[in-house]
C-alpha cells in the first residue's frame, strides 16, 4: 500500500528512527549487562540470587531484556504522529490523502512494522549477548524450548503494540512534549507502582505492561512474593484490545477535527 | 469551465463568524484574487475548500466535487497554504518524494518540480537551512507536483523579495493564461496582486463585499486625465468647451474629469500647447479596497 510506504519514508528520511534505535539498543544492552554480570551472584542474607548463566532460568529472564525498552518505541510512535502537527506537515498529508482514516490506518500499519523491526533488533542484540555467555558458562543454549519462543514472540509483539499505543496517544494529545511526558509518567510511575504494590496488582495486571509481562512471563519478585499476572492468552487479548482502543482513538480524534 | 465553485459557505468558530454566506466561482484560465484584510476569513474559506475544515453550511466544490471526493487530489488541485510547513530535518527532495509516494506520482517528479521552482541546487539540503523565500518556493513545488489544473494559494508572496514576487507573478500568469490553469490567490494587499489577477473577490469580516473583474472594481467612470504643461491655463477653456470639469491642483498641472484622454489630446493639438506629460490617472486601488472593507 502506497500510503504505508509513504509513512515509512517519512520516518526513514529523518534522523529520529536511528537515534531511537540506538537508545533502545543501549538500554537493552544495559539490561543484559546487568543480568549477565550479576548472574549466579548470591543474594545477601540468603535471599535468592539471580540464576546462574548455565541455567535455563537465566536464559528465560535474559531473553525478556528487550521488552523493557517499550517506552522507546512508544515515544517513536508518539513522534510519528505529533511531529505532523508540530511541523504542520499534517496539512500536506491530508491534501494528498483527504480520506483521513486511510492516513491513520497507514500510520498504524507503518508503526506496527517499525515496532516489529525494533523488537527483532532487540532480540538480535539479546542473542548476541546471551548465546556466547551461556556457551562460555558451559550451559546448553535453549532456543526452541523452555518457553523461549513464546518470550521472543512476546518481546516482538510488545514492541509492535507499544508503537501503536504511542501513535494513539499522539493523535489524542497532539502536543509532542505533553504526550512524551505523559508516556514517561505512565510507564515509569503509574505502571511501575501498579506492578510493584501487591494491593494494586489486581489492577496492574490489566495495564499494557502488566499484560505484556504475562506474555513474556517474567515473574518479578518485588520482595512481596510472586507478582499477580494474567495467563498469557489473556495477556495477549488485553494487549490486542489496547491496540484496538488506541487505533480507534487515533482515528476518531483525527478524522473530523478541523486543521487550521 | 468552472473549476472552483463556492456556494453559501459558512463557518463559525465559537462566537466568530469567520465565513458568512460566501459565494463565488473561479474559471479555468483565469487568475482570481481573493482579497480581504487580516482576519477576513480568506484562509478559512480556502481550508473549507480543501477539506481541512468542515463547513457549517454551504458547499465548496473543485471540479464539481468536494475535495475529499477527488480520486487523485494532487493531480487535480495544488495548494500553497499559510500553514504549509516542512519537517526541518528532511531534505527538500525527500519532502517531495514522500508526497509523490502517497499520491502515486513517480519519484522523478520531485526533481522536476524542484527544477521548476528554482530549487534544484538545494534539493539535497535539509529544510531547516532554508530561507522563507526558499520555503515558499518549495511549497509551490509541492503544489505543482501532480500537474494540477487548479491552483490555490494563500498569501504566496509572503516572504518573497521583489524579484521573487515578480517571478511568482510570471509563474502564475503563465500557468493560467498559457496552460489554462484556474488560479485562486489570496492576499491582504490589493496592490500586490493587482498586476496578476483578472478577477477579484473581496471579503471583509466573513462577508463578500465585491466580486468581478479588476476593471469593474476600478471603474472606468471617472479616471481623471492629468496634464502637465507650462502654459496649462490656455487649455482650460478649450477643455471646458468639450464638457470637461478641470481641477488645477498645482501650477502647470491640470486634472481633467469627465472626458477621455483622446479628447484632452485633441484640445492640446487644437490649442497648440506644449505638453510635458499627459496621462490617465490610475484610480487608487488601495483606497477603493480600504473603502470596501472598512468597518461600517
Ligand atoms: N481555529 C480557529 N479557532 C477560532 N477562531 C478562528 C480559527 N481560525 C480562524 N479563526 C477566526 O476566524 C476569522 C477568520 O480567520 P482567517 O484566518 O480565515 O482570516 P484571513 O482572512 O486568512 O486573515 P489573514 O489575512 O490574517 O491571514 C478570524 O477572526 C480568526 O480569529
Ligand atoms: Mg489567512
């Protein structure tokens, strides 16, 4: 579809995408470095330590590293939408395609593709770090069992869907800075609290990140016991529902509004 | 052929009646000036016409259809809007290519359009480094990408230097008079478009106040003939005998009302007076414009 190509062209003719890609990879790399560096280290006073590099549990948690960078694809999605308003290129876009729902659909599809790409990039980096460290530790590399394919799928899906969240939020808020700040507050404050405090976890498991975690099945032990998560099929449905809601928001807020 | 037709168009923003029951049309092969002071409703009208703003009432059609119903809009209509802007980090060529892709035009059109507006040398530069005039040219290049037969421009002369304005005039006239394109160009300065337009539509506070040819506006009725002659006094009786009313604003200067330049020339010849200047005065368009658009 020509419009999707046009949207991808918009993204790839400015610098933003590779800056975000590098930042996302750095963040994932930091995550991985931490997991690998502290693997097998005993916790203080007999608290459970991180699993050793030769174990399957280590691989399971290491493969989720890419999911932590969802905020970056979300910001990418936000900017894909809001920069059109910020630089007023939206008028040119709508003059070329007056049926605005087509523009929104094209943006969402392009966002989905870019999100997938970022997810795959994060997985490649993970593979490059995890496989050698497992081999060096004398462990057995698991790629197709131990739930690892599901985790990989979860990482890629999370990345793709968070791009859609960003596009929807950008269409709703339109002000770039407000939308980015909103996304950061949401991910780092609201979702973190909902995920960490047990009393709030009944709500927290229904947030996008809660649902995403159920997909990649990272059992975060925040010191209060096992996290309360949805089964992964339910998590996947919740994520898709969010994506649909955000896509709907993006269409409804864009299709009728006057551009002045 | 009627390229643009606006009928009873209205648009209200909160308490402001930005466009109030406006109707006019633009024919192919002509340049129509859409004039009005700041805040008159020009931009709003054009935005309604281009489907960017939903009108409260009335219709605005391009080639007989609402803009949003055009199958390949950029091949039918080109627009340069006040708000036309570019991503500063994108090059001029990439900017046009993105639009070519969306509009199904060949990517080669990007470079052709840049050539046409005199930006070929800056094709690979980021727009952030462009001057106002260069942006205006790029906007014009964007508008002509699809070889449209209808061109809509909102204050296109803003930011252009005198040479740029001269170039724009030629560009628009050539498109309209040689290629049959319908051009609608807005401005808040009548004198700016005076030399370009065939027809004028004047709007003030959202309402249409005049529509017609430029001649109709200036009126052929009373355009005095100014005569400079050292011996001007000798001409007065001869002119008055021909039914003229003569003013003498200064020594050696006559302003002759009520007769044409030919009659004045005849009087000069009959009286054998040495004349250093004989000219039909231009009516002051700006004054007419001010008069028409003045608050009641
Ligand atoms: N989005 C908006 N919200 C509220 N009022 C608006 C909006 N857009 C325009 N207006 C009002 O509508 C009226 C007409 O504005 P418009 O921009 O169409 O005028 P204009 O003729 O283009 O003026 P200018 O020569 O300054 O460009 C003005 O009073 C303006 O304040
Ligand atoms: Mg305006």
